[in-house]
């Protein structure tokens, strides 16, 4: 009988003067408590690998309360209701099916042919990553009617205002492209100054503009949620708690693309203008101290 191979990633963190207080263990590996200069932290990668391969089967405790529905929150959706699939209730993550049409996708790709640019190195997350096969470009609503139409559609489907949202960011990936754990909520000082008027990034809408045969999943490891790239769908999630703090549970990764090409687009929605639009979620409410 074949035994499951345990995939471990060991990170050696240089720490000066570790005292007796650092005697806790992680995954059964004790930290150095003898005043050494290195602490070994073992991170079990099995859940990540299963999510990236699309073979993870969530337990009933996570899926029993999830459901799909037709959203008819306004007059537009009465004629053409949104097909919504809940992937997580708390924190809220949903998948909108048939959100972007083929003609709109072709137009978005054509608009970037003249000014697509390659992204540089990124050290925003827990591991540095260089996007050698990753290219991006941004589109403003005034650049083309299809961009403005998508913005209006986001507002109708989510109930949020995009008046202070960032421009649409279109992303093109080739084989090997990936992204390590990231949180869309603002955590850099320079970004906080740049978006001081608009506020923090309340929510994210991620469009999938192409089908992918292998790899390229968008995963939320803490939620055990994996989203397979499917042309025309759009994933939506909140980046903040109701308190306004960044929700670390919403850190996501993009798995390595094993073949094909991958097109996505992202719209980051800010808090300003949405103070009275965002629905309170019980799991994010402040906890009373006893």
C-alpha cells in the first residue's frame, strides 16, 4: 500500500537571542530554547498541495451550509438574475457564474495589446516571488464602454459603489506563473497614503477570462477554498472585518500554472462610499470582553 508522502517546507528563521519563552512547538518541532541563533519552523504543505491540485474534499461541516441561488436584488437582475454560488459564509466568498461574456473578454484582451507590461519582483508576502511569466495592464472606465459596463455590473451584482474603486487590472499569465500568499487589504504605508481619500480595500472582484486545463487555482488556505479558473466566472470576497481591520483569513495564493495561458482581471473596491452599503456579517462583529 502506497503511503502518502508528506510534503514539508522548512524555513530557517534567524533569530537573535531566543529565550526560554520561545519553547512552543509547531507541528511537533520544538524551537531552540538554548539561546541559539536559529529557530526551525516546519510548515505542513499537504493542504496547499491538495487545494492546488483540486483534489481537496472539504468536510460536511464546511459545506453543509453552502448553497447556490439566483440573485434578484434589482430590476436588472429580475430580467437576468445572477447565478451565485457560496464558497464560504464566514468570511464571505462567492462565485458569480456567467458574469463576463465572450465578446467582452475578447475586447479586454485586445485593449491591452499595445500597453501590456511585465510585472517586476514582489516581496509583499511571506515568500519572495518573481513573476517571469506575468504581465498586467490597467483600464479606466473611460478607455472603452465594455470597461464601464463591467463596473456598473459589479455595482448591481454586489450592491457596492465603485466610485472610489481602483481601475480594472487585467493580468496575463504563462506557464509557471504563480503568486504566494497575499492580502488585498492595504498594509503598506505608501499605499495607505496613496488611497487616503478612498479608504482601505473593502472587497475584491476577480474575473476569470479564460479556461485553464491544469493549475492556476486561486486558493484561500485558511478557509480551505479552491477556485478553479473558469471562463466567464467572477469570484467576490471581502478583505476587511466589520471593524475595518484587514482579515488575515482572506490571504490567498495563486497556484503555479502548469500549461495553457491564463487571463484574469481584478477590481478592488474601497470603503469610501460604501459605509452604508456593506452588510454586517455576524462573524466579523466585535466580540464583547467578559
